[in-house]
C-alpha cells in the first residue's frame, strides 16, 4: 500500500474520531453529574445537524447566525430534558434514569421524523469544498474545521473545569454529591448545567459533521453508539479521555476499513467496546483511582 493511502486513512480517522470524541465528551459530562449514561446524547448531535439545516433553508440567514441559534436551541432542549424527565426521577435507581434517556432518544428521533421528515439534510462547508493536498493525500477544509473545533472544545472544557468556580463545583458533584451539597453547592443546578453543556457539545458535533456526511432523523443512533464506545475506550467519566478514545476509535475504523474491508468498519468499533468491557472496563486511559473530569 502506498504511503499516501495510509496518510489518507489516518486523516479520515482523525476527522471521524474527533466527532466521536465530541459525542463521548457529552456522555462523560452528564455521567459525571448523574452517574448514568445518557443514551439520548447522539440525538443532540442529530438535532444540531437537522435544526441547523432546517433553519438555514427556512430563513437564509448567514451560517454563523444559524450555528449560534442552533446550538442555543439544542442547549435549551437539553435543559428541558433534564428538568422534565431527569429531575423528577432524582433518587431513583440509575437503571431507571438510563431507561428514561433511552425513551427520550426514541421520542426525539420520532419527533424529528414526524415534523421534518425522513429526507437527509445538509449544511454548506464552512470555508469551501476545494480539497487540500498534503503529503500526497487530500483533505477537505471542513475536516480541518472538525479537528480544530474538537481541539478548541477540549481546551475550553479543560480550562472550564480547572479554572472556574462553576467547573470546580461540577467536579465536586462528580466526586461526592452529598459532600458537595453539604458545602453549599446546588447539586440540582449542576446537574442541569451538565445536560446543557452536554447538549451544546453534541449540537456542535452535529453541525460541523453535517457538511461532510449529511444527517437524517436516525443519525443519532449510530453517533450515540460510537460516542459511547469512544467514552468507554477513553475511560467513562474522563473528559479528556473521551477525545482520546474517539481518536483511537476513528483511526481503528479508518485503517480497518481501508486495509481490510469497508464492511468491517463498524464491527471493529464494537469489538473494541466488548474487549474493553470484558478486560479493561476502566478504559485505555482510566486508572483505578482516576478522576472523572
């Protein structure tokens, strides 16, 4: 195989892995605050793409305005989801909360199918579609946006959790909810904020990938599964590990699909997930005493 082909596969893997990583970060933010896996996380990404495309088509507004409004709308949906579905179930077993998130995923998917339809939707590339040549391989400008935005979000979240009072309060809730409550932290507000933040990150992921892959009402199912696999790969609850896990998963898929066969691409992701669940449930980057965020 030519070196250019190998580089091409690596570029594709990094691009796709960045998306998986962003979805994984959403999983981890909510897991830290609630202890439950939010299986509606993929639908937040789907909503970002579908609402963005619908708003752009309906209004013709500039793309930056559409992006900001879409992220705000999906963030609001995340807040309403927490207030109407998760908050009333506080104190319930974690399994009940997980079932609620699965039900919310089905509800969101069905709502988009009924209101928008089953047709695929897309957004224009942020800075054109002329491929760039690099080391003998080609890369779309949108791929650079995807990787750059993922990196920027990772840095922003690292600073948010490490340098701000709200971020530290969310970490305190993640470590010990009862102790956080005793020192005056509003745990309910932190949980609501985690859903808002998770929904916003998911919306951004959906928006930046839609110019490359298009999106459809059920796109969140596979994105959610791959994002969950990435979160487990990096260590569930480890925010930075989620990005790393996404990159590992994306590269594995791209190289496996390119070097073996495209049919095995999705299989490899779930084989990795099963392997980790059986032999290293803390993930590749997890530790026995690892911090969640």
